[in-house]
């Protein structure tokens, strides 16, 4: 039984990484991430025939959406206050650069907390990711489909600063686009990155946002002297996708700069509002899914819960799930379970 949201999709303007699936949205305050481990599912009334049902997946997704909503609301309040101050000082023809720079600094600091405050649910483009940590998109200079499929054959060797075994990729010599993508993903996957095509057929890369700094600083490549130099491995020339908000770039020293900054703030407010609407839709759909789950007969619900539980327990390369589960199971014996079932 699936408990994922079907309606959380990127808008056409945001659909850069088409194979990443889900998202448009924003982050959430640290207080929500820490103090609210999950958004409670509404329990049906006492007269409901099937009682309350629990879904790990829905619980996590709702928690992430709630964190994102709180963060966006906080950013919107700050942005509106900053916008009002900018407008007021422009209309009075008097600038208090100190107060404006103080507000800009607060916005920048809040943006730097985005990943932590949103519990990893918001990426740098304010896209919401439910059920998986947000990803960082980037490009690699010298790696495009034309260079990978055409030209002389060459073996590229990728490595992550000695932390993983090097991975070799044979490119060129007229290989197909699909083969180039498949080979790159087989090589980069164990290193924590993947590649895909955007809506315009251009090659792009992504990794978990929490892994970006490590890959940016430590991922290397060695070629054969055609696409990349041979000999000693060289740092892979990566370039991160520009963030949706960069308050540090807003200048405030004269009226012209303040006017330009005001335009940037207005655009940022519009994007945050769009993100907020997307989060609201996701939460509404989640609540609808919970309502449907509450009406599911017990046998179907139990079957779905067991499937969900097993899938999470058997996820590869993620010890966190097992680490969280083991303490909860300590002291629960087969006989205790049988005793509980006998009470029905």
C-alpha cells in the first residue's frame, strides 16, 4: 500500500532535474525541526470503524512539510519587514545603511540555517523534498554529452580523495547517450553523485546536499590527455547551481543600489509565496491520504505497514534506520507480542 504523495511535483519552471521527481518549496525553523519530530496524524472520532492508522512514510513527509512551512513563514516575515524598510527609506530620500545592513545580515544568517531548520527538506532552490534529503545540483566543466559520446576514446578515472575505490569510465568513440549516462552513473554512484539530463537535454549532476562540500573539495578525475589531463588526478571542476536567495549580494550604499535590492527582495518574496503554496498543497494531500488510511480495513493496513517497515529496515548503506529501530525493540519478546494479540 503506497503512502507517498502523488501531487508533489515541480512546476514547469522549476523542473530542471526531471528525474529527481518531487519538489518545489522551502525550509523550516530549527525550533520546529527539534521540538516537533512529526506532525500528528488526525485521529478519527471514537465512532470510526477502523480506528487510527500509522504510516512511517506519511509521518516523515508531513513532518518535513511542516518544518518547511515554518521556515518559509519566518523568511516571509523577515522579507516583508526588509521590504518595508527599503521602501520607506527610498520614499524619504534618506538612507540608514546601518539598519538595512543589519536586516540583510539577519536574512543571510537565516538562509545559512536553511538545511538544518528544514530538517533537510529544502534545497537551495527552495524545492521541497519529502521522503529523501534535499539534493544539490551542479555542473562539471568538460563533461557534456557531445564530448562524452564523440571524439577519440578515453578512460576517465574518478576518485574521492582515497576514501573509495577509483571508478573508470570509457567514453567517446561514438557511444550512445544512454550508454554514456549509464556508465557515468555506475562510476559516480558509489562516490555519492549521479547524473541525468535536464528538460533541455543538457547533462547535469546532483548529490545529497549534505555531501556537497565533500564532493566539491575531494572528487578528482584523471583522463588520458584528451578531455582531462593524464598523470596525477586533478580536482573535478564542479560548479554548484546558484542558490535562489543570496542576500549577501544585495548592495545598500546608495539609492540606486537600494532600489535594485528592493527589486530583488520583491522577486524573493514572490518565490517564497509560490513555495508556501506548494507546501500547503502537499500538506492538504497528506491529510487526505491519512483520512483514507484511517478508513482502510485492518488487514490491508497491517499488510501495508509491514511492507513499509521491511523496506525501511532493509535499506542499504543507511545505518541510521537500524540505529533508531534497535532501542525500540529491546525487551519486546515473541511472548509479549502474542499476549498483546490475545487481548483483541
